[in-house]
C-alpha cells in the first residue's frame, strides 16, 4: 500500500478553492518535489497533507503505518522564529513532543534520539548555542534535526533552502539526499529550483494552470516536447 494517496483532492483556505481534482501517490522511499508558480497552492497542499488546514473535498489516505503525527515537517521560517531564544538542543528535543502522550517529561529514548539527530546534522559542537546566534544554514539543519525527531518514515520540507547561500544550499540538499537514500526516509519537498528538483527527486508534482505528476524522466520528456516549465510558470520566488 502507498505511504500517501490523494484522490480528487480539492484544497484552499477560508472557503476559497485553489486547486481541485488532484490525484497522486507517494511510495515509501520516494523523493517527490512539488513545483509550481507562485500562488499555485504548494504550501497550502503541504499544510493540508499535514492536517493543519482541512481539505475542501476529496481524500487523503495514509498507508504503511504512517499517521499524521508521525510526519516530520520543516516549514518556512518567519523573522520571529529565526530570533527564537532557545538552545539548539532544546529546539531539536521539541520535535519529540508529538510522541510524549500523557507523560510530562521527555524519556531517555527521546533524549537519545535528540542526540543522534543533532550528531547526524553535524551540530554536536553547537548543541548548547542559542538558536538565534546561528547562521541561516545552521538554523535549517537544527530544524531538520527537529523534524527527524518526529518521524522515521516521511519528511515534508517547505522551501528548505530559501534564503541560504550557495554552500549552505548544497549542504542542505546533500543532507536530505542522504536521509532519503541511506535512511529510506520519504521526502516531499516544495522547491522553486527546477534544476535541483531534477537533480535529486525521482518524482515531480507540478501544480498550477497545468498539473503533472510522474517520474523525473517523464517530466523531462514533457519539458523537451512542450516547454512545460515555461508555459506552466515554474516560480522564481
């Protein structure tokens, strides 16, 4: 059974429809990039998949034991969040909050998971540093470690390299690729960078005036034949 299936999904907010009739599936281990023009509903789709906002109609079906509370999420940061006065360790540990249940304190296993993900993201020497003192690339690695504390199956990443310099961008893409290839974590990433999507993703979902879902090779073939990206307006925001 697919990890995630959307059937005739209609998304929007405040009762306003943005996109309807959306159908796609995500299998365990997929690396899916969501592309589309500005305002096409990429972030709205991701928030709908997470259950943060309701769908207007259609179905979202989780399989392979995946539940909404077991998805790691890295949203776009606001300026207020970038200035958050907490330590790296505290922020990463907060990713375990969804599995606390009725317990008032984090368990030894959750604290160990936090240490492992801090190390995995190359943040061990920074674990006691204040988050707001870090560079943009370091902050994104902290948030990725936090997202990993919430899941062993799937990561949803909303423009994870936005605002990063070229070196930090390349490092973030490498980290995500390793999580996908080495750890088998399913990745669903919103991106404005079509070249990066084609370099790393094995599936593409392009939404907007035109909708496409398929493999990277199928998307490339469509680009060659129709100039789909230019006509569909892959965003540059």
